[in-house]
C-alpha cells in the first residue's frame, strides 16, 4: 500500500513540485535576467570601458586648468666655472686714447650648484582645439555608455532566447513522454486483442505498435538530451557555474505586439545602440574637423616662474641679485606654413565624417529591413499558433475517437497509430509556433533597443 501511494505521488507531482520539496531554486524569466545582469562578465568589461572613457574626459578637461610644476636639482662640476677674456680696450681721447691690453680670468660660480623653481603655464587660445578635444572625450563617454547598453541588451536577448529554448525543449520532452505513454497503452491493448484471437488485429499490427513505441522512446531520449543542452546554455548565458542546480518556472502567456511597423522602425532608429553609436561617431568626426582646423590659428599662452639658486660663491654670476627671482611672459606659436599638413588633416577628418554618415544611412536601411523581417515573422507565428492550436484540438478528439473505436475493433491499428502521430505532430507544431513567436519578439526588442508594449494574444 505504501509503495502504491509513492507511485501515485510520483505520477501526480510535477517537476516544479519536486523542486519545491527539494528546495531547488525556481527561476522565472525575470529572475534569469536579473542574475545574468549581475553576474555576466561581459557587463563588467563594458563597465570598465565607461570608466576609461570618463577618465579620458577628465584628462581632456585638464586643458582648461593651468599647469603648475616644481623642479629641483643639484650638480657638481669637475671644477669651478670661470669667465676668461683676452683683448684690449681703448681709453677715451681725453685720457690719452691709449690701448690697454687685457688678459683676465674671473670665477663665475662654485662647482657645486643647487637649484629649485616653480613654473606655471596656461594656454589662453588654442584655435578651438581645446573644446574640440573635450567634445570628443565627452561623446566618447556617451559611446561607451551605448556600448554598455548594447551589452545589456545582448545579455537580455541571450537569456530570453535560451529561456524560451529551454521551455520549448521541456514542452517537447513532455510531449514525447505523453506520446510514449499513449503508445504503451496502445501496445498493451493491441497485445490483448491479438492474444484473445481478434479477427482484425494481426501479428503485424502488434509488431507495428511495438516498433512505434520503440521509436517514440528513442525520440524521448533525444528530447531529454535537447532539454539538458538548452538548460546548460541558459545557465551559461546567466553566468552560472556549470554545476548550479535550478528549475525553470512555467513561461507566462504569450503576447502579441501592438505597435505598427513604422513605429517599430522609428523606435529602432531612435533607441538602437548601434545607430546611436554611429550618430555619435558623426558628431565626433565634426569635432575632429574643428581640431584639425585649429592648425590654421596661433597658439597663445601665459607662462610664469620663480627660482632659487644655492652656491658657495657669493660673487660672480650667482650674486645676491641673481640667487632668486621670478619672471612672467606671454608667448605665441603660429605655423605659417606646415607643408599642407593642416589641410591634409582637415580633409581626412571630413572624409571620415562622410564615411560615418554613409554607414549610418546603410545601418538605418538594414535596421528597417531587419525590423520588418521580425515583424512579419511575429505576425506569421501568431497566425500559425491559432491554426495549430485548432488543429491540435481536432487531432486530440480524433485520437480519442479512434482509441474507443479500436477497443471495439471498429478501426484498424494503423488508423489509431496515425491518429496518435497526428496529435503529437500538431502539438509539436503548436509549441514550435509559440517558440518562433517568442524568438521573434525577443529579436525585435533587441533591434529597437527597448521592450515592446504588449497585449494578450
């Protein structure tokens, strides 16, 4: 009696019920996405890229601040530094106008010399190069954030794709299992009819049912293998360890898109990260043109410094007047002719901008085509779901009628087998249509860069 109760519980409890009893985690689609967004390594790479772009922006912003530096050093020469002069000087006519020869050697400073200075420089005018470089760095942050957003969308897309694949595999496994159970019942029924001397059921019918049962058992093994592979693929997309144990909750009711095709295309062109990155690349190219044109203008800056010298010799060059002091000045650098280098840089930047503009046009057209393709796929899958669901209902009723008629020996064995196969085929077609619809919506959401407003199908 105890064994009978255990058997009944085994047949009635679902896998999710076992999961609850064994305290195995049960993940919904949202749970899987949350885990992936937390654990997937590709997101950490994209986060680092955003941080790198932000540091580059801080480096570019440093051009608006003065540069202040301190220099210090000490030297020991082989000997004291001197100044030698040989020649003559002419006395004024009032003093006789005589020429006096001179041969002198004067010490300038001691061979040990220490120095320290503080220097300041600030660019006043850079020919718009400074704001152009900063603009590129700022847009670089936006590009990195779009890359991070794309990575998020890719992770979500992959999780959804493998989650739906796992659900499809679970459904196909259950279908194969149910089909096998029905064929076992049919095999037993055929065996009884054959052994009881039925005039309609022959040994060939009995062998046919056994063959069909064996083939269905093989299909079930393949379905189990496919379900296990889909489960592992989902775990990898979530960033889970290979030995992690969890169950999947049943998928929610399928949904159908409501926006029109033009709205979806507009959404893709406004929110798709690839499109946004190319749009930003066009703007960066515009800043590069400005940076290249800065070569036509002068560079103007201010510099100032203060110094202190230490030397053992108080006379000569390093006296009390020269030991410490400061200076300030304004400088300008202007390349009047650079061998057409600036013109070449400007032409290169303009050509690069034209390239990005053309790439964006191509991407817009390709994006519209891909959105339309997924839109048509979703619409076709929705129609297939309705048709296969109706066909499955008819096939199920037909199978029940054939089984009852077979028990009364009113139909042949092949008719019952055919009705079983047709029911399984239509149920499989329904599951496949639903899976195609879910994949189409997942791909469309990735293309438009956001979740589609949905309504019950």
